[in-house]
């Protein structure tokens, strides 16, 4: 009876370990336009290997201009990279076409919004067997609302952070010293909060692993 209880406890411990290992602050890229990934930050970097792929993110555009800067580079051969802003129904609002090459290429586009709008960021890479590596960087500026994670990145479910006309006005009326101090305090807070959560998860994992070892030893000894 005791061994049976130990085996049951061991099963629960291993199940908990599996759940804890699945905890990952990074979000996977979505290839489904109906289920795009929340925009993790105002700068997106990625790679392609010459295979066709389409990636979708979403964010909220506030009232004002949204500027999109796309930089793309390949290992050697040129290949197209298509970036676009879409509305919630998939209608194209701002297309940006970049011909990536060894020397790199940049294209910039701007779209104005008159109210808060859900926007889908679409990134499309074509199938090109001659391209071994494509790297890209997409930077969004202006009336962008993304949601902060405790680690300083972005994730749905927390307080939105807005950049744009209202933010620019506030910055212009603030001295350089106070702006730098404010930024430092914000980064410190985010870093500390994220660090606490990561430490808590690590402690739980260590306790569970210790309990698993003790249970296994008890089963073997009996």
C-alpha cells in the first residue's frame, strides 16, 4: 500500500514537472491570420531559410501616424519580403515590398489612423531555393499600443504602453535628465518584477525535483 502511494505521488510530481517545463515567457510566432500573436515589442527581428512562410502579429494603433521601417538582408541572392498592415478583416492598409539582397535593403511606409484600431502585421517570405538565409528587422513607431510583460517585453493581459503623439508631447516638455531617470526607474522595476517571477518558478522546480528524488529513493529502499 505504501509503495502504491509512493508511485501515485511520483506520477503527480512528474506531471507537475512537465507543466513547469512548458512555462516559457516567449510567444511562438503565429501562421494563422485568425489567431495572430500579440506584438511582443515595437521591433521585430526574424529569419528565413528560403522556404515560404507567413507570420502574423497584432497590435492596437492609436490616433495618429504609424511608421513602419523594414530592413532585410540575404546571404547572397536577392529575394522579396512582403510586409503589410491589415485591418481586423484582413483588408490591406499599408503594403511594404522589400527586395532583400546581400548588401541589405530598406523600405519605409506610414499609415494614419483616426481612432484606436486593431491592426494585423503580416510578414510574408516567398519560397526561394537559392536563398539560404534571410534576416529582417521591422520597426514600428508612432501611435503604437503594445502590452508590457514583467520582463520588459510585451504580452497581452497587462497594462498597455502607448507611443505616439501624446507620448512625444510629454517627452518634449521634459528635461533630458528627468527623461533618463524615468527610463532607468521603469527598466529597473520591470527587471526586478521579472526576476522575482523567474526565481519563484525556479524555486518551485527545485522543490519538486527534490521531492521526486526522495520518493524514488524511498521506493527503491523498500
